[in-house]
C-alpha cells in the first residue's frame, strides 16, 4: 500500500506537461526494446538457418564468375563476367525499359486523354472503351498476351514481313538497318547542335519581342525548319555520313542489323498501353478540372484555339495531372519487374537467377530494394521540381 | 387590332433529331469529320472479323468431339474453355468435394450483396466480414469432420478470389494501425511506421512475393514452417497494408481538427476520440479509394504465378500449354481478360456510384 500511495503522490507532484511526456517516453522505450528483441531473434534465427543450409552471406559473390547467359543486353556481356556485372546489366535493362516506357506511355496517354474529352462522340467513346478495358485487366495477362502475339502471330524468319526495305518482322525479333557512323557524321551532329542552339535563341528573342512590342514571330516554325534543314543540308553536302548495315537472312536466322527481341517488344507494348490508360485518365481529369469559364473567357478575348489550349487550359490542367502521373511513372518502373514472367532479363529476372544459383536471397533483395527506391526517388524529385514550376504562385 | 405573334417556326431540320445529333457530335469541324471517317473505317475493318471469330465462326460445342475445333476452322474454340472450365475455376480441387468451394462462393456472394444493398447494420456487417473467413477456410480446407484438401491442390479463380479477399480483409486493420502510427506524436512509432510504409511502397510486389516465399523460411526459427500459400498470403497482406495505410491517411487528414478538439473537450480519452470520432468519419471518406485498392489487389494477385501458385491466370497459362489443346492461347487469354474485366469493372463502377452518391 505505501508503494501505491508513493506513486499517487509522485503523480500529483509531476507537472501535467511532463506527465504525458513521461508516459510517451516510457512507451517509446518499450517499443524500441520490443523491436530490438524481435530483431535479435530474427537475426539469430537467420544466422542459424543460413549455417544449417550452408548459404554464404555478404556481398563477396558479386565478383565471382556468373556463368549465366543473358539474352538481351545493351552492353557487351558474356557468361564469364561476374555476378556483379550481370546484375548491372539487369539494372541497365530495367532503366532502358523504364525510360522508353515512360516516354511512350506519356505520348499515348496524352493522346488518349485528349481523345476522351473530344467533342467527337465516336472518338471519345473509343478512347473510353480503351481506358476501361485496359484498366480492368491485370498487366501480367496483357504481357502474356502480347508475348504470345510476338511469338505466334509473327512468321518464322524465312517468311519475315518486310514493311519497308531493310526492316524485317519475324518471331525472332524486329530487325532494323544498323547505322555505321563514318567520320563525316560528326559534321552532321555539329549541325544538329548548332540548329538546336539557334532555335533556342530565336525562341528567346521572339518571346522577348512579343512581350515588349506585341509583335509575333513564328519562332516555333522557324526553329523547326532550321532543325530539319541545316542537318539535311550538311548530310547532302558531305559524303554519306552514315552507311547502313542491313540485316540479311543467313540459314535459319538473320545476321547483322539492329534487332529488338520479342521479349522486349512484348514487355514494352504491354507496359506502354497499360500505363497509357492510367495517364489518359489523369489527362482527362486534368483537362476537365479547368472550368469552362476560363475557356470561354479566353475565347472572348479572341485567343485562337491553339493558344487557349497552350496558355490557358494546359498550365491549369498540369497542376492536376502531374502528381497523379508521378505515381503512374513509379508504378511503371515497378511493373517493369514483370519482365521476369516473359523472360526479358531485367534486374528482377537476373537477380532471381542468381538466387537460384547461390541462394543468397537477402543480399539480392536488398539490392533490388536499393535500386528501385533510388529510381523512384529520382522520378519523384524530377516530377516534384516540374510540379513546383507549374504550381500557381500564391500572393 | 391586337398584335398576335405568329407561331414559332420549327428549328431547321439539320439541327434536331438524329441528323442534328450527327452533325453536332460527329461532323462539327473538318478535323472531326476526318477523325470520324478514320474511326468508322477502322471499326468497319476490325469489328466484323472480330465478331465472326468470337461468335459466328466459333465452336460452341460443350464437350470435345471429333471435329469441334479442327484447324481448318477460323473461329475461336470455346470448347477448349468449356473442357477446362473446372480447372480454371477450382484448380485441381478434388471433384467429389466441389460442393465445398461452390457453397463458399455462394456464401461469399450473399455477404457481398448484403453489403452492397445495405441489408444489415454496419456493425453487424463488419463483424460478419471479419468472422466469416474462418468457417469458410474450414469449409474449403477441411477439418472439423470434413476431409482435408491439400492446399497445393487449390487453384484457379477460387484461389485468386481467396488471396485478394483475405489480403484486403487482413490488411485493413493493419493499414489503419500503420496510418495512425504515421500520425503519432511518438517519434519512434512514427519513424517505424513511415519506414515500413515507404519501403513496401517503394518496391514491386514481385520482390515482396520473392521475399515471402524465399526469405521468410530463413527468418523463422527451426520447425516453424508455413506452406507456400500462407507465405504468399502474408506477403500480399503486408504489401496491401502499406497502400491501405496511405489511403486511410488521406481520410484522417480530411478530418477537420475541430472534430478532435470538440471530442476532447467533451472529456473523451484520446483513444476514444480516435475510435469513436476520427476513424468512423475517416473510413467513411475513403470507401471509394478502398474499393479502388480492392480492384488493384485483385489484379495484382495474378503475380503469384511467378512464385509457383496456380491462380486463375496460372491455370489459364497451364491450360494453354496443354499438349492436347495447343494453339488456343488467344481463346484462353480472351476468356481470362473477360472474367477479370467483369469483376474489376463492376467493382470500380460500384466504387464510382458510392462516390457519386457521396454516401455508403
């Protein structure tokens, strides 16, 4: 009893602001202790289990010879390279898919979104059907389907489709002519660079002139024409700066040229069309969030439709579109891991093979997490910067 | 003479009725006319062959006969789907016990419709949803007098629905705890919850499934052994709870602070403020987003094929590779897409209708 009384006296003596902080401190200490206990238990279990199963730990395996073949790689790779390098090839493949996936999905998504709000009934219904179908089936199913199309629907190499001379479509891949750069190519590259700088400068000048005097120079057209004309002229003047290495049928398969494997085609098609449906919805809700009054007002001021879209609707729609689209970009990157299901060697697929060979799952999964989080962090940073630029600046 | 207005002239013929509608919606400008023509040509070229493939030229024979699906036929071979129907729905579940998953499904549908049509009181419904999984599990798995059915025999659509339903049900409480923890004043709890949520949301579901099926056995003490299905289910619950936590957080943020202040000034303890005032309102706000998560999770359960479970998509793929029925990939995938689409689309329409009515 005296102990209880002592406690109650102490409780009365403690000032109220301290009372809550004492309990919360105690609670937190308990939580920390529990976590440490659990972590300790897990660690000791893990160690025992790893020893019992004869699994090594640590990242030493990364420098060992991998011995696994990789079908699609951007960089030169052979099975005698190390596990670390193989994993790196996986990272480059993931980044490759992610980058082109994001660019293409954005383009198609914008088209879908605009088609969805079109005042053409047929077009908007078609876009709606597209969105509702693609958003309500699993991506993996779509990938299986595109992969079976790329393998089954396309003919064997001997009966390749040739939509353009030098281009071949068959079930081993899509073959392009490969450009071989001659020394003269650098002049063309220089011409491209110069024309880009010129277009940039003239656009700046036109903007300033417009702000100062109201005169309008068709700067976009001027820039565009320069960017086409200058490199074309250089190309014409210099002896062929690029020779094309065509793919030719030798035996059962094509040799030479550039090839895109069916795994990549299938993964890309599936990812892009799936994500484009989501981005299309974002674009639609963004455009519809701009009130009609804004458009009417800008029409009343006599702005042409294009300018209304560019200067009035788009800046306001982007504020709604960007945050949602950031999420879709990160899910596209994460979804690219489904490559493992159709045999495209991305990071997860190569990591999975490594786990199969040496059982070092913990290390590989840690590496996966680190890479995905870094990519997603970079996407978020870039998109947040972009978002900050289009936000309304409050007074 | 009194001025008497003449009756109004009827509107010009080309601005009313069908012609008016067509002019307004299909040919309002040059660009629109061009687009309409292109779309019509596209539909003209695409729809008739598609219909004749899927319906008119297709083989609808219920059971396999000699010339049901001969290679000369150009239509779809739905006989293949009818033949494989049991496997697609229930996996390798033994035929003599099929009444058990069917009964389970009927009960599940009943509870779903009770929820949709709001026949029971909310509290009763919630209790029902959280109690029901246990008897239903016993019904499918066996035990208590029923013969045990190995979990490796479960599969098909039954498994997909099971994984998604249990995943959502279990992850809602976990997600609420994580969301409350994220808003806690206790710095340790807050950091813990944030890092859990963000690290799960930062990685693809596949890595989490790999983790659950490969790493979980390494973490657990000797002798404590889950089967693959349970491990994958745990992975799905963890994955889903991080996303649900973010959804719930959105609802919590929408509660004006005045509500909490008013409740505290009435003398309610803190957990009572949360339990009686904040949470009911927050959850009510986020029901449409929760249904969105259900759709997403149901689609995501198809990934379990990668860690070796044969769910609906897995069974579709396995059936398409059956040597007796080669060349029916397209039929299999189309059927699979149709079923997923019907389920997901009706769920998202339900979510939208709740959002429109702004009440559950």
